[in-house]
């Protein structure tokens, strides 16, 4: 990250408070899981919960404490190898797909590691020998990303268990009628500014702000619903190659897709596995856990297209969406209500590429985003499990187009 462009905190007290809150939220999320739960790794793309807890701690130890707290010594010199994720310039690391084999260090050891690093971080914040607030904020934003991954990864792991365990108990399952089509938002073409303007925190891939030329278009006021997506399934969408990109159709055949991830047949109907366990589909919810390929296929079936990330951002600004307006209240997408941004990340038609004028930041921190700018697609918005305050209109999430374990949906657009 380019820490020079990050907003400065008003005082050390506020930064310490934020540090404690973010770190505690990780522990709160993990506290609902057993030690056995926290060691599970159900696929190479996922990581054990205890690894997330350790890796986010390693981040602060490696990039903040060791370079900037003179009397600090690494908690365990072996942890650098175990909990480095993809930072080549930092050194070698344990294979990602083998993280679930690490029965040791155990959950108690990871808790001790977090406690020791937190103690040292507070010590550093009390001294604050130089302006490190930008770098520390990067670490906190990074931990919030992993808080979302903790939930997506444990959901996938639990879904592989025939007992269908729940992460949380759903106290009451309310019934909703299907949310009717909300119409279109028309955006006049021309030059529009996109990207982060430097006011507040942003990751480096959201900058610099720049002008884009858009043609007249319209975009749905909300994502595609479960009910609408079921029409695609019932019409043979997963059996009709004409709607699919070549790689997407290959994925359908190879992985036997016939519905979004976590959907299961229940006679003639469908049920869905959630963090609350198995439950009935709610037609008013945004469809979730679909890949880019599925989103593109639905759009082709509907005679529309996916919006570009720039169209999405311009529409969100036009609709008056603001950061911090949608707190995380549930662990499953809610039925859709008024407002442009809903409870699912939204696939766009845009490949993950650098903005004009983008420069990869120097040092190991520069590996955070820039080196992944190929073979991935952009998602915009937020999801129901995005930590409060972590979302913003310019946020550029990115994943491989076949990924389905994220809380991902989509909306439609078309030219005028």
C-alpha cells in the first residue's frame, strides 16, 4: 500500500481504540468455533480460521513491529514461514493448499501469539516514534478483509459436513413475498470521474481518480433476485451452452453446476445451506454464491449484460450510496429493500486492471494488490458479512471468474 496517501488519524487514542476494536472482532468471530473447526481447510482457496488469526497477527509483527519497535523480538521465528501468505520479498512460506495440515501451533498458541503482538502494538502506539498511522490502518483494513474470509471459509468447510452444522442459530425465519422488479436507473453518458479522491482510506488499486468516457446506459436499481434466477434455472439455463462463455461452459460440465453454490434439491424445490444451517430459499433475497460465468450467462439469457465497474460506480454515486450506511446485521443476505447497494458483492464486466497512472508501491507491501492484476474480474459493493465501515463506493474486490464461495451476486445493465 502507498501509505503516504492514507488519511491520518486525529490522535493516538482514536487509533488505539480502532486497533483494539478490529482485533477483538476477529476474536469474537472465532469464539463461536471449536478448536477442531478452526483447523479445517476444505479447499485450496480457503484457509483455516486459526491461520487467518495468525496471518493477520504476522502482518503487524512483520511490517510494523519488527521494523519500528527497536526492542521487539519475533514471538516465534518459525511463524514467518508458516503464516506468510504470498509476500515473495519477505521470504519462503508454507504451501497454501497445505495450511490445513498444521495441527500445531494450536489454537491456544495462536491466541498467545495474538496477545503478545497486541501488547507490543499498544506499546508502539504509546511511543509512536514516527508517523505510522497509515501503515497501521493498512493492517487493520487487511484484518477486516480476513474477517470476511473467516466466514466465507468456515461456511464452505461446514457445507462439506453431512451434519450441516450451523455457525449461528437463526432465532426466527420470517417469510417474505418476492421483491418486485424495481426498474432501471438511467445514466447519461459523457466524462465521469471514478476512483478514490484521496479523502479517507483507500487501497492503492482504487487510485488515482480519473475520468472515463461512458455512453448512455441504464442499470437495474437492485441485484437479480433468487426468484428471477430460478426462472433461468427452470428454463434450462444450465443446459444451454449458447448463453455461456467457453470457459464458463467448461466449468458447468466439469463441476456439474446446476444451480448456485450451496443450493440443494429438496424434491422439486431447492433449499440453501447458510451460516445458520439449512433453510428454505427466500425469493426476495439477492441471488448469491454465483460465479462470474453464471452472472454473465444469466445476463445473456435475459438479453442484457453486466455493468462495467465504472458504470456501477457512477450509478452508485448517482443513487446517493454512502460509506457506512449498511451495517453488518446478518450472516446471510437479507431480502432486498430500497437502496442501490444490497447484501452481495456484485460481479461486473470489468477485468481487474490498473487505473491509468497507477504505480505499484515500493517494498513488500507493494505485493498486496498490484501483482494480481491479471485473469481476475472485479466485484463492487459489499456483502452481508463485510465488516461495518469497510465498504465504500470505490472498493475494488477481485476474484477468479469461477469463484462461488464468496457472497457474490450481480445486477443487469444495457445500452440506451
